[in-house]
């Protein structure tokens, strides 16, 4: 009963949600733990609560700055003052100051990049760390190898700060990904607590259309007829914005775009407007959603094909956190799979590019020890994009530090990239197959995670039988007339207490 | 045309520059590039109000707009990439400015950095007051920078106003101040404010609400902020607003690096010594001195340029028709560029 008492006292909840208690008990028993809970079922509590029961600091490694900030803010909202998040909201001086007095804090949020710095590691090593948390641990595998070579350092960093008790949290993970997590963190003997990825209250539907135009028309229809709030995901900022404009032109007032290219303040405002019910629909890129606490999202539509089943589940998992019936719809037109394939391939340097670089290094052997100095030159001659260059540079520097000959490094690089591209193509292929599935979509997803469908679900998927008229719109907020705006009364409303 | 207001602003700059600068000097001005050339141009051609009022403007955009202006025959090329307005251009500019006047309170040079900080503070303060009024403590702050949060805590502790009167006083002061706005609807600002159960609009939403273009909205928003800052500076009617503004003004003036140099200057170090101490090039330190001369009206430049040389440079500047440093240099060969820039910085404006 002790845990429940703390839960109520510290967090104001009466009972744990499924899985939480088991994970917390595992951690409190001192076992390294890999935990998988479906999105939106309170993962943060799994490190917050043990944090209060173990002496010392909780270090949370968070892959995305926005997510980190959201979680730090949630803690502060709960009255916890000893929270620090090392991100761009701190000035350099503030960071330095905080770093020198880390023991003042209880919860310390750090990005994986920061663990590159000896100055950070040595300060962390001085602490008595209660718990080392890797949040969204699937990132280690999902895009860690490509975009976050920093994640490869996590195991090393963990060792460096004294192998603290570790909790890796994730919402989705296939057995390969789980293996990656354990290996990378060097917690092979950990306990695994895995809950089903299934969200029975989210119905799954795929609609196949003939072309882009039809997809757009259908999207407008859906946005008009489905009960909100909703999210529509796009794979480009421009499309998200254009569609939001289009919807507003058609008279849907409470629609906004959200993407990483917007300024900080606008992003906060749009997010908050949505949470507070001032908006019904967000046209977003994948930048939107992580860490957003909104219970009553009724639908998630994907206008573009996702890159893998895992990220798709994450995104649709934002619907229906209140447990009420919700729906996920993917719109597909022939050829849609080309875009994700192109995206995947353009992220990595290709063979020809690597050959060019090899030739160049042969002529400029002095560059080997200091490859990053030659960024402009190498980019120009090989046509690497910024992202490609970063990946190349990280790989090269890491390997050349271990004394490998450059020809070997470049050879390895080619093999490695080929493997990654193959893997990505396979992931896309899997989504493609799922789209064209004639049998139960839910069963297929579950089998992807070695699970079986155990309960029968009334609104399961379009293969099992689903009609959109089962998800009718009840309210029509678009027609509400906006009251006339008067700035003086607004100021008064904000600043003078109402009687 | 979606960006017609921005086009008006660019044409306005072209008119003021009188064919003596390139289109890109306008880009640098609107971006607020902190180089001596841009800062000095802003003062020479009295374009300081527009300094850093379109901080994100890109080369492409200004290229496109310039092309449009040229193809409408509103401007023609003078020489070496400089442009002047045609008679039709002058007429069009006048018409456009009548329709959408550049806000008279806009003062980018004075307030570009204080403005941002002031907005962060006041928007957060209002959100906090609104939640206090409704006895709500759990909400996400609309501003995220730690420095602003620290300021707020400090402010609530030390403002000298009782907690329950801050809201009323702020309401009174803001209302009075905003009522004095000449050419801007105060809703430009108030629509953006967030409070209990009511999240403010983004800039885009506010411009749509007011049915004005985003660019014009942006200038009006800045104009409103600058109006408040100017009112606080000029009048003693706004003690609470003054407390909110205080500390933003010092921050506006010099770049951080120039501030450091200025501190050392005041300790009596010479330029060489400062360069060595700070491990910077001497030319960088010279840039700082020029910057200090622009901001600090009381800054005495006699120890860097003799009075006599100052006179010669000023004379050359007034007899030269272009105000280009190179030409002045030709007229006063004994002065170096640093000395000329320094004198122009000190006396350039309002010649």
C-alpha cells in the first residue's frame, strides 16, 4: 500500500494505471529495467515516483528538446522545484552555473549530445545517481544510428558515471529494437516489462484513393464530417501549412498548422489553444505530439505514408487517451511509397559520394586526422547535404580515433549505409504491405510485436468492417459566431478579478 | 500581392537612400545587421526606425520584391547596383503610405532588443496575474526562458505593489498608454495576450483576425511595443510599466562584446591593450568603439581623433554628395577609416 499512498500524496492519483506499478517495483528492487507501455499511459510517472523514494539524482536522457521541456514543465507544474532541463531555454551562463551545482537538483534532463562533453560527464560522475532514465528509448534504434550517433555513446556515458540503476522507457519496440536498447546501454541482464501495444479504443482504417487530388478532397470531407478534436499528419511543413490554409479558406475557423519551422512562441500558443479547446484541428508534421497531454483527441489522419509501423503507432496513439472511441485513418494513393523511400535514401551518403571522398583523401592524406576542418571542400566535391555531412563526419571521426585506416573506414561506411538503407526500405515495405492488407489490420500490427489479438473489438478496422458514419460529428463549433472583440474589456478580463 | 506592405517599406528605403546604396543595404538594415556600415547608414539616411524590424527577411524575398518594383517601372537602375524611384514610383509610394502608413511610433534602432524582452515579460506577467486572480496555480507558462521566469519572481517580490493591486494598476496604465496610440488599433497587442482559460492568438492569427497583412501587422505590433517603451521613457505616468521596462534598456544598447570593450575603455585601457586582453583583433575593438559612439551621446572621441581632424572629416562629408567612406577618405587622406567611421558615427545623424 505504501506506493499508492505516495502516489496520492505526491501526484494526487488514486490508483496506478496498468503497468506503472510493476515498473516502479522493478526499479525500486534495484533492477535495470526496460519497460514498454503504450503511448499515453503515463510513462513519466515510472521514474518520477521512484525518484522520490531513492536518495540522489534522477538523470533523464531525452531525445527531443521539446519533449524534454514538456516533461520538465509537467514536473514543475506538480510543484517540483528542483528540476533542470539543459536545453536552449537556458543561456550558456545559466547552463554553466547549473552544471556547477548539479547536486541542488533532483530531476536533471539532459540531451544525449551533452554526454559528449567531458565537462558534463565529470560533473554527473560526482553525483550519487538514483536513477538513469532513457526516455523514448526506441530512438536508439529507430533513428539513433542515423541522426543520433550520440546515442551510441549512452552505454559509454553510463559506464563513465558509475553504471547507475537504469530505466529505459519506450512506447513501441520490436524484439530487434529491444535487443538494440539492451546492448547499447549494456544492461543485458535487465528485467523486461512489456505491455501490449494495442489500443482497443482506436479503430484503424486505410482509404485508398486514385491520386493526390482525390486524397485532398477526401481529407477536406473527413475534416468536415468527423467529430474532433483531430490531428492530420503530413511529412512536409509546406503541406501542413497549405492544408491548414485551405481548410480555413473553406470556413473551418478553428484549424492551425504546427511544425518545427514556426517560432517558439507560436508553437506554444497553438499547442495550448488546442489543449484548451480553442482549436479543433491541427495540421502537423511529426514535430507535434510528443509530450502533449490532451485526453480527448478523437481522430488522427495520415496524409502521407509513415516511415515505419512503430512511428505510425506512436502518432495514432495520441488519440483516445480518455479511453473513448477514436479513429486512425491513413490516406493512400498509388506511388505514395516513393516519398518515404526518397526521404530515407537522401538522408545517407551514397556509394558514389563515398568513392569521391576516398579519392580526395588519397590526394590529401593530411586531412585524415582533422576531417571536420575540410567540411566545405568535401561537401562541394561530393555534394553531401548538411545532414549527410554530419552523419559522415561523426562516423569517420569515431572510427579514425580507434586507429582504423581510412580505406577500411570508408569500406565499413558503405557496408553500414547499405544495411541501413535496406532496413529502411524494408520498414517502408512493411507499411506498404499493411496498407494493402485484406485481413485484420490490428492482428497484423500485433504480430509485428509478437503479440496476439486477445479480445474482440467492435470497431476494429476497415478489414473487419468499419463505417465512418459510426463516427459522426456531434457538435458544430465552426458555425459559432465569434463575439465582437473589444480590447479594453479583454484587458480587464485578464487583469481584474471577476466578482 | 501578399507582401505589398513590405514592398512599400522597401520603396520608402530606396527613396531615402537616394541612389547611394544597394538593395542589399536595405536587407541589412531591415535584418538589423550589427555592422558599422549598416549602423552608420541607418543614421546617415534617417532610417533608424526601421532597423531590425524584419529580422528574418531573406535575400530571395528582397530580390523578388525588387524585381517586381522594377518591372512595375517604379524604380530604375542608377549605377553599380544602386536604384532610384521613378516619378511613378514616388507617386505609388505616396499612395501606398497613405493607405498603410508606417507606424509613427516604430523605433527599431532604440527598442529592437528591449522590445522583445519587454513583450516576454509583460505577456508572462499578465498570464500570471490572470491565473492568480482565478486562484489557479497549474498552467504552462507562455514564455519559457528561465531568465524571464527569474525576473518575474523577482518582480512580484520587489515591485512595491501589493499582489492584489498589480492587476488593477497594470490595467489602468496599459489602457491609458494604449489609448494614446495614434495610428494603431491596440487590439494588435491585446489579442496576443494569454490568461486564465484563454490562450492568446499567434501573430498570424491576430493579423487574420484584424484582416491586415502579416507584414503590416508585424510592424504595428512592434510599433505598439515601441510606443509603450517610449511613453514610459517620456512620462512619469506609468510607474508600474516603468518597473517592467527597467533593466531592458541597458540591454538594448550595445552588443555584449562591445559592452565589455566599453567597460575596459572606461577603466582607461587603450585599444591595443584591450585587444590583447580580450584576445581580439584590433579592428574588432575599433568596431566596438564606433558602436559605443553611436549609442552613448556623451562619449568623447577626441582621444581617438583630434578635434582638427574631426572638422576636416565633417567638412569633407558635407561637401561630398555620397557620404561614402571611400570618398571621404580621398578628400581627407590623413584620416584612416576608423577615424572617419568614428566621426560619422558621432555626428552623422541629422547633419
